[in-house]
């Protein structure tokens, strides 16, 4: 903003402020004069206030311009005190001199320079405290207003910086999530193709063809779901059921699934492809290690403020070590989606291995 615009804006603000203030003060003086029987005219009283008070108007106009052009004058405590002393040393004598000059004019006396100095000395003795208090109040108000604007500007800058940091953090988290998905989808495809290859090696062409059809449906869901941040547990459960149906072509009657599902939990939201790695992990550490039948347990329940998902399988002494991707990736995805409010706990319990997910209840809009 140019200096001229600063001066004009500051002058306009001061003219409005002091006009209202002097009009109110003149009204009080006028009313007081009438109550004491002194002849008075309201507009003459207003002019008197303006004549006696034009120095505060000039001070209130110029100081904001000075503080705007040289903001360090209102930020350094030493400079604040120095400017305060200079303002008092200049403004008070000028103000008192012109008040005395106006008094000479009102008294029909010749307003000479020497007479003005005499009035200055006399008025200074009588009014110095009031003038010092007035100039101090004006100066303090202007410095305080400047400091408040500086604080607001700093707060706005900090807020903008925080928003930029949050946006950068969000973009980073999204990239990390995409990287996890990029790892998860080939991992899922690799294991699904392993199931198909096992069917091919068995020599059952029809079964292998059925497996390829189911695999295409699974991949269609995986591609569609990966485009979203959230899906419903219902769609995830259906995906797991389709995945287990594919695996059933491979394992046959050896694979049994015990579903315990709370229907109220299925409308809640979760990241896509969250459950399949845990189910795959259970199969790898169980049915891949022996030739007997085994029951996989899938339990989904909704409690107050959370959804618990339990996937369990029988413990095997000769469990397959696997590739170690499923559980770490699931933990990382939970942390990215919910922070510390979602947990995954795994470990043996009696004769079964348990993977227990605890998810906070998400808003319905997330899964829309």
C-alpha cells in the first residue's frame, strides 16, 4: 500500500473517530452550560473542541503510518519508549500552545507569539497531567493496535503453515497408503495364482477354469475397491467369502469356515483389502502345513464405539513361516487409517492362533 493511501486511510479513520468523540463531548459541555445558565451554541462548542484537539487527530493519523512503514518501532521495547518520549516532547507543547492561542482568540486578545508562550507556560502548569495522560493513552492504543495486528498476522501465517504441513502430511500418508496397496495387490494376486496353479497341477481342467473365473471376479473387486479410501465391512466380507470359495476349489472339504457375523457391524467402514491378508495368513500357517481338515473362524461383532474382528485357525507345530507381509502391512494400514485407535493383536490362545482386529466405528459417509 502506498504512503498516500496509508495517510488517507488513517486520516479518514481518525476523522470519523474524533468527530464522534468531540460531538459527544460537546453535547455534554453544551448541556452543562445550559444547566448553569451560561449562553452557549452547540456548534460553537464543537468547533472549540476541534480547535483544542486537532493535535491528537494529527498524532492519531501520522503514528499508524509511521508504525506501518517502520514496524520495528512498535516491536522493539527500547524504540517504543524512545518514540513515546519524542511524542510527548513534541505533541504536548504544540497542543498546549495552540490551546492557549485559541483562548487568546476567544478572549479577543491579540494572539501574538509571546502571548502564546505565556499561555503555554500557564496552561502547562495547569494541564500537563491531563495532556500527558491523553497523549499516553493515544500512543498506547496505537502501539497496542499495531501489536495486535502483528499478532493476528503471525497467527494467520502460523495457521497457513499448519494447514500446508497438514496437507503435505496428508499427501505423504496417501502416498504411503498407495505404496502399501501397490505391495498388497501383487501379493494377493501371486497367492491367488498359486491356488490356480495347484488346481492345474491336479489335472482337473474344469476346476481350474472355475478357479480362473472366480479369480477374475476377485481381481475386479480388488481393482474397484483400491480406487476408494474406504469400503464397507459387508463388501470386504463378501470378498473374503469369494476368496475362500476359490481356495475351497484347492483344499476341497478340508477347508471349513465358521462365520459368526453381527449384521449391525457390516455397515461400518474399513480400508479395502483389509481382511484378506489375515485370512490368507491363517490358511498358509494351517492348511498348507498338513493334509487334514481344518476350521477357519471368522467373527465380526459391533460393540459400543468399535468393531472387533477375530480370525482364528488351529495351531500347528510345523507352521509355514510365510513371507511376513500380511501382518506388518495390516498393522501399517491400520495406523495410517486410524492412528493409535485401531489395533491388531495376534498370538496363540489355547489350541488356536488368533488375529484380533479392533476398529473404531467410522462415519457412514466414509464407506459411501
